[in-house]
């Protein structure tokens, strides 16, 4: 196998001598981010420094670190080139605000809680970063920095979420991250440390919260005997477990800690206890942790997804406790009220300004908020494009719309471009469904009808024009619905919909009624079906566009099935896949648009903390398979897509980026010009426009036009020059609105694509003379002329659809490329946007 792969690569290299490489060709493209920022995404930490009053850093759960120097008026992403994008914590050195530490890997134990690769350090206020170790920690809880010596740093590492072991515990460096020592570890291999706080006056007293937890695809254990609180009075040399006044039961959950800055003997804990029932309690110590008093009678906010507490830097009895609601107490935790009117729920980040304690930054599942009156009123800072797409869709409107489901922010619908010179603004997006949003598909015959869903199988049909939705979920009992329950619209009949739970259901009338077309296609493992997370469910469905009734199904417990007769009979084929991981989550089944018997399947080790990529292809209805992983890096694979025009053009989205293959999976290249490191969860190739649309879990949607790649063949690559057929172009005058430019700098707007027609051509070698591109009218007269570039590979000329200053009328125009003695002619169709 290895020899065959090596020979294939050698042969490819020999035949490609004198041609541009795949990487050369892919470098010609640039993605644009269309956001949106109308709703934010999960913010897990916010840090600022009193010495720099307008400087703030925000940590996105899976969208990197963002930096503002003007109190959130504008933001700059500063972590885009790092290998990971999930953040657990940010810490700014009290003695030097230019020294910033970031712990990667979110710590909130959620199903979309992505991994990190250790601790990063910046010495220029967050502009640039260096990884300084603890790469096997995967999830960092919190970082504490010595108040006077910024090279002394303590890290609470929660460790891997889905397995034991790893670098979990409390780690210390005394040399700015050059070396690390584990100074505290839990009693078992599933106990890490989720929180740590330091006495800001002596720099020696530390409080560390151990957390015993383990998540599996079918179950979360969010408590255990390893959870507890420890104290050190000698900078971590020795530790004592604190018990006096604290719960003694063996099943404690997540614990958070906060130290009052003015009097560090006052310490608070938020404590999740699983004794007779689950309670969230507030404990207060007035003697530095020697003894504790339970303060509350009623449950406080908190739990495994929250579990933090903050104390006001000026008022000892004022505490903030995040949960589904944001709680504030002004009597040390005895009573608590919710202070989250008109803001999103699920709170994770709190920063109280020590120079003005009524100014508080808040981060939750909906993004970044600021209050200037202690939580009475809020300003939503809606200029951070960090939504977490689970899935993405597009319709056939002209121009087309993009839509999809976000983590805890519903389903949103917006244009791929606008006529406004400023681009696509938040006002252009509309929310069409609530909850956690997932798959969204447009009726191919009616773009105003969207089929979409929220968590655990809540399927709906939405009339976008009327903003009305109707539930079309099957009402059968005993259905096991995945968190993201999959469904598809048949490519052969727009009224036919398939929906998957443990069985596959079919509707012939747009979801108004359903019939099952399979038995249970999962392992139906009793151990897993007893878990507290629905499991043994279908995760991916696809139907062959070539032949009706050829359906593929993948499950979360590793099964892959195919039917060639619309569900009358099924064949299980995962046992035919050599090297496939047993019982792993099938992240995608994808039916080839070129051949009925060809399909692709990907497995993900996301829920195993295993980064191995798995991508397989069959061309005989699953009887045999081959791996096409080739040179893909060690990254979990979420999605695979084959182009409908060029069968050799494949794309793969992984937990850390996007990759393209121009040879059917023989070799892969990173394909991310303009896309930061981010989980690429879903992909679409728009059938009319030739746009590749990427739905990311942390940075919204990205688009680039890939028309020349769709038309590329080996024959073309062997030519000296080739002119590609352009896509159609939209002619329009921009909307005139003088106030479009008067909105200030905080307003978010995503860029439109360049106006006009993109004219692509290929050069095998750099020519001696410049290519000339001409636009011709119906009589053959030249109306525009361009001097083209002569880069080896793909070149692009953009015609703005004007003859002089006038916009040309809708019509078909000639495109002529001249290079030396070679002349090539093609056509471009121009359509009037308004008409």
C-alpha cells in the first residue's frame, strides 16, 4: 500500500514537470468572510487591565482571541495563525499589561467544546503569540499569574474531555514558560483542575479546584470523587485539601473560586454537589479557606457548563455567578437575583472594572455585552463575527442566500451579496428558527421555503417571506434523536424528504406525513442507549443525484448502510472498510454526483480525543473501499464534498481547516487563503454560481468562487494557455444611501464579492508578453480591454460590466484572450439584477 502510494506520487511528479503545482493553482483564490455578527458566538473569557482602560481581550469558544484597543468599537482577531482556535482562558500579567497568557481548549465540557494544544504567551499585548508548552492538556481551565513577577505562572489544566490521562493538573513555570512542573495532580486519571486563583497581595497563597469528569459520545459524567478544593500557602510547594464546612459527599461536580482583592482572606466558591439531588451552592470563607460557610438557601446559577464565580474588586459582598441566568448577590450569596434582562442566556465570562465597578464585561453563548450600571442595562457589542455554524445551506435565488444553524443562536438567513457599497450588514440577516440551530435546506423549486431544525430532532418547514414555521417532526414514540438530527431533500423530487433517527423516515409531501423505510440501522447497544446523551442514532444521510432511491446512511456508533431500492432492502457496508475505526462517529456520508455506486464516508475521533483523519471512497456500492487520506494532516475530519462538474475536485473540512484535492484524493493541499484556523463543519458548492461556501464553527461563513477548478482537466493543465468559461454576472447600480457611511466604526459589514464578471485563464509557463483580454459586444466590437497578468497558473481579470462609465445592458458578451499568436474566445452572460 505504501509502495503503491509512493509510486503514484512519483509518477504524478514526473507527469507534472513544467506545470504549475496544485498549491500554485490554489494560491490564486481568496475567501471572503460574510459573518454574520448579528448574533455573536460563545464568549468564554474576557480580560482587561486597569492600566489600559480601553484595551480588552475576548476569548471565543472556537473562534480564537480578539483584541480591541477602543472598548470594543473595533476588534482585531489575533490568534488566526495558531494551530488551534478553541480558547479556555486569558490572563494578563498584573505587573505588565503587555504580557498575556492564553490557555487553549475550551473548559466548558459541552458537546461542541473543542480542544487546544497548550499554553501561549504574548509579550506585545496580544499581537503575536508563542506556544510555550502543555500541548497534551487539550483543555485549560484557568491561568493565574504572580502579581509582581510575570514569569511565575500557574495553569489549571482540565485535561482531555473524552478520555483519561494527558497533561492534567496544576502546572507552574518560574521562567516564563520555558519549563513546567506539575505541582498538583488529582487522585485518578479523569480528575483535572478547572479553576485556580491567587492571593493578589502575597502571591504565595493559591486555591485550586479539582474536577473529576469524563464525557463519552453517549454519556457525560460531570462529577466524581476527585472533585475538591486545594490550598497552597507556599507558592505551590505543598497543598492541603480544604474540607471544613464543605460538602463531604463523594460526588461533587464543578467548582469555581474567587478571591476578594482588597481582603484576600475572603474567598468564595461555587460548588456543584450531587448528593441526594443536584445543588449549586455558594460558600464563603473569611479566614483564607480554613473554614467555609454555606451562604444560600436556594440554588444558585451554575453547573458543568458554567461553574465560575467573580467577586467585585471593591465590594466584598457583591458576587457574580454565571449560569443559564446571570446571578448577582449583594449580601455575599445569601440572596441572588438575575441581572440578565434583554441579553442572551448561558453565561461564561465576567470582568468587573476595578476603577469603576459598575462597568462589567459579560460573555455568554450570544456574544459580548457591556453594562455600565452593574447589570441594570446592557449594550450588545454586535461586531464580532464568531457564530458557530453546525451546518450551512444556500438557495437558488438570484443572488443566492446563505443560511444555517448556530450553536445556541438558532437558524439565520442572509444574502451572499448586497447592492450596498458597504457590504452585508447585520440588518441583512434574519432569524428564522430558535434554539440550537442545525441543518437548513432550501426547497430547490422555492427559495422562500426552508427546511431546518433545532436540537434533538425538532424539524420545521419555514416560510421565509411570512416568517412562519410549522413543525413537521414525525410523532412516532421511542425515537432516538441525535443532537443534530440529519435530514435531506431528495435531489429527484423537491417534495420528498428523508429524516434519520435510529431508523430512516421518508415523506412524500414535504414533511406533512412520514413512513419508516428502514429498521434500526444502529448497533442499538444497550449500554449506550442507557446513557444520558441520546446515542445509537443516524448522523448523516445522502441520496445519489444520479439514481433515485440509492441512499446512504451513517450512524454515531460506526455503522454505514446503503440501499439501492429506496429502503426496501439495506446492506451494511462498514465491515468492508479496511482500517475504519470500530463504533466511531460517522461524520459524513456523501453520494457522488457522478456515479450511482460511488460514495465517500468520513469518521471523526472528536468524541474519542483521537485526531486521526479517516476518509474512504467506494465505487461499487460499498462492496470495497479505499482510504483517500493520503497526505492529510493529523486532524479530525468533519465533511467531504465532491464537485458536481469535476469528479477529481474534492474538499475536506477538518477540525482545524479546509483542504482541497485536484486529483480525486491522491494528494491534498491546505486551501485556506483568507480563512483562519477554525473548525470547518460543512461545505457547499453552489451549483449555479460555482462558489465554495464553508460553514465554520467559530468564525461564520466563508465564500470563494472556484469556477476554474471546476473546469480544470489534465488536458487543460498541459496547454500553454487556456481561457475558462465565465460564470454569469449581475449588472446593477449600487444603492445610493449617504447615511450608509455615517454609521460609525462599530458597525459590522462583511464584504461583497467584486462587482462584475470574473474572467479566469491558465498559463502553463510565464509568457514573454502580457496576455490581452477584450470584451466584445454582439457585433464583435471591442468595448473594454485589459492587460492581463502573466503568473504561472491561474490568472484573473475582473470586468466591472461597464463600457466607459456606463453600465452595459443585460446581454451576452464575447470574451477574447490573446497571447502571442494564440487567440481564444468564449462568452459571458450578463443579467440585470433588478429585472
